[in-house]
C-alpha cells in the first residue's frame, strides 16, 4: 500500500486517515471578516481534499488584517472577536463533513494588512521601516501592543476550540507578522523583541506559548497544534534568515512545546537551501546553496517528535509519492483548487480522472469563489493556476495588486 494511503497519528492521539493535506489558501470570500455562503460552498466542495484540511489564514487581532484584499467582500476570514464564532462553526462543520480533520490557521499579517491602508487606518509591523514594495507607511508596535497580539493568538485558539475545529496552525510563514519578527531584515528593534537571533525568537515563542496554554486549558486532549514556517528568507541582498537559523527556531519550538507538526511553506516540495522562496530555482544565490539535501530532510533533526508537512508544486501521483518519501504529510495546493478530489482520486487509483486545468465547468464543481476567480484569471497572478486562460470570461475587474487604490492621507507614502 502506498504511504499516501496510510493513516498517521499525532503525538496527542489525533489520527488522520491518509497523508494528504489541503494547505491554507486564501479564498477572498469573507465580508467584514465573516464567512459568506461562497466560503461555505468552497469548503464543502473541498471536504475530501485530504485527511487534514487547513483553512485560509484568519487574523487574530483587529489590526491584523485583512491582507491581499482589494475591496469589501473579497477579504480573508477573521477570528479576532467572539462575534465570528457562529460563522466559524459553520466553516468547521462543513470542513469536517467528510470525516477529515479541520484545522484553523491563525495569523496576524502585520505590514501586509493592505486593506487597512486602503481604509486609511494604520498598519503595524515590528519596525517602522520604509518598505520599498509597500505603497503605504507602517507603524512600529509598542511593547504593550506586542503583548496584546500575543494574547490575541491565544484568544483566537479558544474560538477555534469553541467552533469545533480539530486543531489550529500558527502561521509563522509567508512574510506575515511572526516571520517579520523573526526576520533580521524587517525587525530592527532593540528591546526584548528584536536584535539578536535569540531576541528575534521571542515573539514566535511567546505566541506558541499563548496558544499552547489555551489549548491545554480548554481543548480536547487530541487537539492538534501545528506551526508553519518559511524555511528561509532570502531576497537578493535582503536576508531575513537562513535555514540554519530557522532550524534553531524550530528546535526551540518543538523542544519547549509539544507541537504536533511543523509545516514547511515552499513553492517546491523538494526545495533545497537557497531556493525555498523561488519558483525558478535557477535564480538562487549560490552563496546560500550550502547543502544538496532537500530542506525537508535538513529540518528533520529539529522536529523532536513533531510530524513534518511539505508543500509545493505537486500536480500528480509521482510527485505526491516523492514528497511522501521526504516528509510525513503531503500538502497539495493549486491542484486541489482545480480538482478538490485530487487526493481522493489518487488514493483510489483513479488518477486518470484528475482534472488538471480549470474551466468554467470545473469552477462550478470546485466552487471557486469570485475572489479566487478574479485573482487567478487576472493578468498578474503571482502563481498561475493551470488553465487560468479558460476562465478569463468570468473575471470581474481585479487587475493586480499594483492597481489597488489608496487614499491620499498621512498613512500612504
């Protein structure tokens, strides 16, 4: 039997029926942070996308989002207040309807909370730097505000428990706030939250402690807690951290807290040092290609009993099988957006039935939200979706992040 078909039990007793995971992917379907019927329909269509299904990132503080949003009704989901619990319960129930584990990803987007800037509200980060890739200013968190965000992560975990999720994933990747604190590029603080590597670890460690304290107090014993991390942050001359520093953080996280899993966020599942943030690995800086081993392998000595999830570029059985040899669990993103039954078909040896390109007909099957349609059918999708040209007729006006309009006030550069 393929490893992909085998169940896996996490350290606290929760068992997933197979090794496929649907990774967190923004649906751009919330309105004022609330799940809409489009959100529910999307997650219903994806209820069989893996033994474990992870929601899109939900912001835990009022100032923590929305990100990657261009208008009201195209937002990310929120979890910063109890008022969201009713809709979160609907999401959890829908995701679990096929018997798979439902995980809520919790995040603060920090400097990436662009919709706040569009509304003329302040955007916060570890340090008030002039980021050249942002059209708006960012403000530096005070120590009191940092402490509040830490507490907000714990409160969001409590809402996930109350809503009936099987676990939470702490989002420490993809340039959002936790990574911003860990990054030497974006964190220039001189207090307990920044400076040395050890001090840059303090925020992620505090967040995980806040979540774990909440889980141990309120959650069922087998409640799952994972942590997602980008294995390195290397953008030309802007170096946030290397895999050497990231593995030190993971070692502390998994030594000090009994996390169930670590999720490596990468464009390619077999990425190696120097190219974990690149779609075109030929552009990798040779200075940082200091090992021929995949990052999935290099992180394993730091897991300390936590399971490992890897993701990136998996489009068929051969790639899924190869990924399963590198890590415990295999996350499939874009291929699952196109065909929510991608994993189900592989598990049942129906590979020939996998739909590999999106079409107007398939949009009805996979219940792509209009927000997703607009992102992937537009001219500037960061990561193209196979067959995107087939759904251009469904596009409703979003032309790319550079076209978003910001008010002329003191918050915009």
